[in-house]
């Protein structure tokens, strides 16, 4: 079977006015020894996590976890990681016991105690495989979420309810299949690029007011006939998007004006300018770039420097384009949504690539780029190292699908979702 986690006093993680950064759970606090769980499926060292399984329609907490490097194939929940390593993940051998078939859950419970409305949640995580059974039918983590408005009580038995019932909403963009079901059978290394996958998606319109909660759950089937793999979750990061601004489809993006001359709006239709001048130094603001204009939309140096703030090019429903001309400077973390495009005509010194979603495109079109570029297979590695693409662009980037890389005439990479694309290393001659 598999799992879910938390701690008695840590049954939920709270966002506060003074704590509106991302929820981060790397599971390393479990250490390399046994991990005790409370009757409600929580663990003191893992705030916000609840782990359990469906027992006749009721939630049942998992037994205390023991460390496993994949060599123990007995069906149970485990604290996975290589022997004595501090890098841990939470999961289990999903084979079922005595021929049993059921569902296990790892959930994250979050509460908004701040005075800010949390409009969206940006969710990302990794799946790791530590034992390969060769079975693939049910070898998935599948995601769903449920919002609890203030005054609506959470009950652990809610976790085992079916997706689509009682407010549980499917989040298919967060579903992940185990990395490999062929090849080597038995123990494998879940930290390797072969046996690790990542994904990211935004839960739009959750609108958590003060006192509201949300539970994001990941479920898996444990069955000796259809799963049996050793799988785990790692590196969960959930960003609360509280302050959101949407650009109009035209106008300079570094424009701080309000009123009729505004570029930025409180609503996606562009018709609700902010009440005061845009402050790009403000913390925890998400700037959604809209429109497919292929021309530069900067009049100078655009600096989005507030802690926790980022620029997002497009949404899944409304693709967009952001073009930076030679000489344009953008200091920001930039995410690129599905089917949206980021085009760099120069080499902005302070641009940091954030998340490149599957189906997004990023182009480096400068005629001369002194690049030495290594592109790793995106479906495998949570933090891409794009060394020198261009040289002064930050090299840490989450890519949720495989990168296809070529030169034309400068460097180009596209998130194409082609799992067969190998690691590519190219150096200009």
C-alpha cells in the first residue's frame, strides 16, 4: 500500500500575512530512521501532510514508516532514499497485501489565515520510483483537490471520497505515471534521471478567503496485479497567488500608470486598472502577460524584484507571447505556460527562467550567442541545468516535459513533450 502524512499539531499548514511564500515539503525531515505517525495520519516532522489509505470507506493512517532504498519489496509505506542519504521521499510499495486491492493517499492540507485572498495555487512536485514491478496499468499518482469554506469542517474520511463527489475536483495536469515499467526489474534509484519525473500546474480560481482551507491529494492504487511499483512523492512546492495583475494585450509591460493609460489590470479583461501606481518591487505579485504581439513591449528596464513575485507568459486557456528585443532588460523569474512562447532576441543579464510547461516554447534568436549548452531530458529532472542559454541567464529551471534542442541561427529549445528526445549537448564550432 501507499500513504499520506502530517503531525498532530501540524495537521495543516497555514498561510499568514507574514508568511505568504510557498509551502515547501522535501520530506528530508524524516531522516533515515523510523517515522512515527499519529492516528489522524499526520507526522510532527511533516507539517501539512496527511497519509493513509481507504479501509472499507474509512480513512486509516499508515503504520510508522521504515527506511527503504528499494531493496525491500514488501508492500508497505516507506521512507525512501539511498542508504544513509539525507535526501528523502515519502511513498510505498504499491503491491497490496494478501491479494488486497485498494487506494492510498498522500495529501497536503493548507489553510489561509492571512487577510489576503488566495486566488490560485501553483502546484509542483516530483514522483520517484524505487522499485520496478514492470506493471503499468495503475502505476500513477493522480491528483485532486477540495476547497473548504470557513465554517465547513474537514474530516479525515473526506480524503477517501471519490473524485467528482463531495467537492473533490480532478487536477489531471498534475497526474504522473511512474517513470519506467520496462528495463531493469526490482530495486532502482529514484533519485536518478531515469526514475524521476516532475510536473507543475496552477489550480485557478480556488479563491481561498481568510479561514478557508484546501486539501490537495495524490492517490494511487495498490495492487499486485496492476501496480506493485515502489513510488514516492518528493519536492512538493505550492505557491499561493494572492496579488494578480493581468496585462492588456497591447501596451508596455514596464508601464506603472493607472487609469486610461494603464497596461495592467486587476481582471483578465483588462478593464479594471489598479487603484495606485504599479509597484514592481512589491512582494508576492504574479504578473500574467497576455496577447500574442511579437514585437517588444518594453520601453526600458523592467524589474520585477519583489520577493515571491514572478512573470507568467500566458495561461493554459489563453496562450501568449513575450518577446525581448536586443537590448531589452528584464529582471524577473519568468514562467511560460502551455503553448505560450518566450522569445529572447538578446541576452538579458538578470532573467531567471522559472517553469516551462509542456507544450511551451522558448527561443533564443540572437544571431551570435557565445553559448555552451547542455539540455537535460526535461521529463526526468526537476531542476534543469541549461548552462549558458544564454550565459547570463540563470541555469536553474523546471521543465515539465522533454526539451528538444537545436541551433537556428542561435540556440533554441522547445518543450515538446517527446519522451524519446535524448540528452543533447552542443557546442558552437
